[in-house]
């Protein structure tokens, strides 16, 4: 812990250089140090550790440290702002708003708290009526602009873009524009998967075409194979069930993990494939059995609505002809 305390200023200076693939290793080390010997840190050490957790987007650790500082009466303005941001990123905007309001009263000349309060109030108003779900240690929250850094930490793996057919975000502006377009079009539920212990771990999406849905999802490399994608998809489908008649998904044949996940969710593989040059993609369906022509029609509609480059390798039947 003495070594960590001595290194904290340097770590904070170089905090933006933490690579995505090594992030969980560093976060695990910070957590082990705090759990084992956090009691030996002085007040400034605790505040510096919270600042590092905030920059590295370890929101659960930042919340623990914020609570400890407040319990000891050591929470200063910078640490309070870190705690507010952590609450917001973890989907608890109400707690963040309460903390921002309290600090407006404690530090009326610090305009950062008034700005945070306005931002949180706007977010809560915008979020009102939008889908969000929670079960045990998992929360699905509308993806917001405040999630940019969290998204970037997990999206560093190139296979996410390939397997989900999502864009490459070369700068922050493009990501913000992409998110604005999703909400402007308005036919997609775009939800951040927030884990109580690890924060932002990925996203789950549901595109709507009437009462027909299309499911896709992704997780950061550190969180695959733990059942989180299945639980998030189950939570989403359960919430959508009253309005959802049938749901489709597509997956690369080589993606055995996703194929097993869809089967556990009750999806059935169809004998319909994507057209060249995407013939490695196969389609899955969840819902009551239907004639093949209807399934082809529904898939054509979904691919067009999603502006997908993938085409269905089956003709659309109109009036009994191709």
C-alpha cells in the first residue's frame, strides 16, 4: 500500500494511457490493495485513489471510496464530483442528483455542481418512459452520452465490430452522432449492460418493426463466457414480451458461443441464409411457427429497416410470384 500511495500521483498523470486489454488486470490490483490495506491510506490517499478509479471508469470502486470518504467527513468537492459521475454511470441518476443538490448547498460558489444538477435533471426527464430493466446485480439502462468512455473501454476488441456489423468510431464526435441517430430514428432499444461489481460490460439492442424484433448484443472481452449476455438478453426479452410477437437474430456460423446462447434463449435456427458475400451468417427466430414465406418477408423488412448490408438469400414473394 505504501508503494501504491507513492505511485498514485504518477498513475493519475498517466491515467489516460491505460490500454483496454490490460484494464481489468489493473482494476483488480487496485481493488485487492484497497480491500487488504485500504485502512492504512490517509485522507488524501483515499481521494487520489477515488480520482484514479473515476478516470479508469471503475465506478463500483469509486462509489465505495466515496461512501468511505463521506463516512469519515473527508469528501471534498473533487471527490464528490467523482462520486456523482460514478452514480450516474452506474444507472443511479437519482442518487447522483441528490448528491449534486447537497453539494450545491455546501459549495454554492462551485458552479460545477449546478451544472451537474442540470445535466442530471435533463437526463432523468429524457429517460422518463424509456425502457430500463434490473434484476439482481444486472441493470439495463438506456445508453447515453455519459457512457462514451465506458463504451470505448469495452469496444476496443475488433471482433465486436465484425460480429455485430457495427461502425468503427474514429473519434468521439462520430460516436455521439451515431448515438443521436439511433434515438432520432426511434425504432431501437439501445441499452447499456451495467454490472454491480464491474460497471459497464457491453450493450444489448432490440430493433423494432411493429411487433417484430431483432436482437443483437456484445460484451467486452473480459466479460464473455460468464452468462452475462444471456442474462441481459433474457431481461430485455422479458421486458419486451408484452409487445413482441416474434424476434429474430443473426450470427456467424463460426460463432459457437452466440449460437449456443440463442438456443438457450429459445431461438431456433432457420434454413434461411444471408446472400453472398455474407453467406457465413445464419438467422435465428424466437416465436410461434410460421410459413417460410412470412419469415422471409419479416427478415427482408428488418434488414431494410436496419439499413443492413446483409441481404436474405431468398426471394421476397409478392402476389404469388418472385
